[in-house]
């Protein structure tokens, strides 16, 4: 990706000129706005006078000073402008309506019935702005008996079936250690919004697009779920192995507690692997001396036999240290697919992540410079610029209202409504969800 300081300032950013109103909290909605802002869109985050409660949601082992917003809020708020509005007042509603009148996109993850009660349903906003793309995400889908059921990320995970695929067969299902329901849900809504914007350019109409965390997680498992449906046999969790990838491919521990995900496919190096791992007899065993017997993706004769290889590979991997295996695999990377298992410390120091802008250095309030998540998209002609880390509550209220034609007196009236919540104690914040 072209570095921010190297980008041609005469070139527009990918979404420069796109106007977005974000009326959302938590992750699934705000992350959509965060990505669009990263790409150059003008995203105005509408917050209540007390602020988005996620500004102070910090999680466990939080050691930053009180003035530092929680990592959840920081991760989804870069590049936005913030206005603090009480949308239940006449002036607050008028500001929001003028924003909508000029917007290309409206983003929310509030329940549709709640938005309709506030006068922010699609039908009402579309009457004012027929070209508006109205994007809304929820937990379980917008039709059916559970369309208004409360949720957070983990509930979408367990309903989607993905939690039932994680963990050992003998143990309970497990959720992912990341909020993949919320984040994938945000990516799904972003994709739907961009598709609707393309449709507007092609066909001249705005429209409402609806997604859900549950729906995106189900879609993401198309291979596994459709395989189960067609075959009539439900896939089930197999610990460190993908349930639909028979054979030795899997995640294995090393002698010093490290781990690799590895699949020794190449016949050229299979015996070398076995000798290096202290299991030379397995390297010449006719049950596994061909790649098709070790990784029988489309030859069902070898599936059960291939699974018997797994404990032998596990024994081999524990025969050597992490560094020894790293060198062995790296010298044979043409024949072996492998990757050492990283923790977050590895990721933030990974040269590959740094070179691609996936991890960038940012100045965190109250903490200083820290490696933080960047962006995964790269553009060779219209690269996005570096964005401000996050907006203070209501930081842009006067600026936005002035652009919308409000008087100084009206601006003062709205700014007087702002009442930032005091950051909660760490103990209280840890109980917040």
C-alpha cells in the first residue's frame, strides 16, 4: 500500500465525496462506518449527548489511564466526525434530518422497530432522500420470530453452527476468541452497501439493504454446511483439524510449547520430515508413503487410514523445537505448507503485517505510540490517506451544523445539550457489555 506520506495528494481517495450518516453503537454498525471513513468517505457519527457508551468499554486487564477510550471504540472510530445530538428534541431531530437529506448512506445496527419509533425507518427517510442507501444490520435476520431477539457477537456464533465446529470432540463447543460475528457482520453490511451504491449508479435508485451477524456467519460456512446437507452426514469438530480436510493437516505442538499448522504434501520431503521428527519408520510405511494417502481430498479409500497418521505427526512435531521446525519447513517451503501459530505479540511485530499496513503505529491518547490495526485493502491509484485516530464526543458538532446552514444560536443550543458521561471505574467497566 502506498504510504500516507507518499500518496499523490492530487488523487482522490477511493470513497472521497461519499457522505455517510452513522447512527450505531458497539461494533457491527460502527465498523462499517470505520471502513468507509478509512476509504475517504465523510462519515458523521451521531452520538447521544452522553456519548456512545462503547467509548468507555475497556475489557479485561485494562491499564490505560481514564482519558484513553476503550480499544473497542478506538478500533471502529478512526476517521469519523462526531456530533452529539438529542434526537428526541426538535433541534436535534432537525439536524439529523438535514444530515440525511444530503447523505448517500445511512448506517445503523439498531432494531428496525426502534428506528421506526424514532421516525428513522427507511420509508420515512426515503421520502426525504430517494437516492439514500439505507444499511441496517442486526443479530439474527430481519424476518422470522427472532428478528428482534437481543444478541451480542457470541450468540450469533453459537446459532450459526460455527461454535459447534470448534474444539475437541470430547469437549464442549467453543466460541472464537475474537468477535467474528460482529466483524464479519460489519464486512457483510459494507459489501451490501457498496453493492447498493453500484446499483444506484447503474439503475438510479436508492434502497434499503439488510444483513445480520447470523446470516453472514452462515454464508461464511457455505462449504461445510452445504457438504453436510448434500451428504446427509453432519460434519463435527475434530480439534486441531478441519472436519472436511481428512489427513494429517492440522495444528501440532512442538517440543518447547510452540505450535504449527502444517501439511506435508510433497512426497519429495515426506521421508525427510519423518526422519527429522524421529519417526523414520513412518516415512517408509506403505499406508502413508504417497501424498494421496496422507491428504486424500477426493479419494475416499484413504480417508480413515489418513486420520490414523495424525498421532504420528503429533509425535514428530514434539521431537523438535519451534525454531528447528521453522528452519526445516522454510528450507522446504516449496513442498510443505506450514505456518507457525502466532499470538498477538507476534502479529504486531510481524514484518509481513507491517509491510502491508495491516499493523501501523498510532498515537493513543494517554498511552503514546503503539502498534495498532491498520487496513487490509490496498489501492495503487487512489490510496486512502492516514486518518485521525478517533473523534472526541461532539468534536464536530459546530462544524457539521454550520455546513448544514444552522445559526450560531442553534449551534449553541445543541452544544449545550452535551453531557459526557464520566468514565466508569475499571471494575464497573469490566461488568459492562
